[in-house]
């Protein structure tokens, strides 16, 4: 009888839920809504290794935090238990619009 070493198994869905929870604690500096509900997060990819890739945008390319914000997001996600490597890519296509926002965010901003 051979014994195989235990394999590390990551619950990808649970880890993604924790990442979303963390993203909801990060606020756009100009709008009082978190970046997840604001619709700035386009894609979250979580691999079984715990590596995470996030594609995000900003409300405008002229955003004053365009240079520093992805690094801030990366740092916050790196602090989530179970996350290994983090890559945050800033993308501009498709352009962000208010349609990206959750209904709750639009309600919070008085857009509904």
C-alpha cells in the first residue's frame, strides 16, 4: 500500500468569495461606492495554486489614482488568506459606464 503525500486543495469558490468581500472594502476615492459594486472589476481569475488575476478599470483614464490604485488593490488581495500571487491588470476596454454598477450602487448614488 503506497501512501501519497497530501495535496493542497483550494476551494476556489470560497477564495473568490473572500476576494470579492475584500474588494468591497476598497472605495473609489471620488465616489462613495466600493470598487466591486461600482463595476470597476471586470474579471477575477483564481487558480488552484492560489494565484489570482484581476482585470479592472477606472471610471476614467484621467483618474488621479490611475498609477497607484492597481497596486493598492493588489496589496489588499495579497492579504486574503489562501492567496498566493496576485496580478492586477488595468484595462480600458470596454470603457466603464454607469451600467456597470450594481443596482445597490446606483440606488446609493441616487441614480435610481
